[in-house]
């Protein structure tokens, strides 16, 4: 069985949804939002942040490796 820490390190985007859900619930609570659809949309946007970071890191790694050739 894989080590959970290794899974999170290798797949940050896939493991972000539970954290995004909690953060979105807190944001919604602080903003006074009670509409469940809006809370879901906040969670979806927040859950894409790690995916975007991973994508940018991969682009930088790829451009660096191509530059070293």
C-alpha cells in the first residue's frame, strides 16, 4: 500500500477536494452565503488551485529541461 504522504505529494490536485470543501464552507459561512449551489461553486474553484499550481510547475520543469539541452 502506498504511503499517504507520497500520494499527496505526487497527486496534490486529486487530494485537494476535501480541503477545498472545508475552506469553501468557511468562506461561505463568513460571507453569510447559505445557497448550496454557491458553496459548491466556491469549492470547485478552490479545488482547481492545486491543479493550476501543478500545471504551472510542470510547465516550468518542462521549459527548464528543454533549455538545458
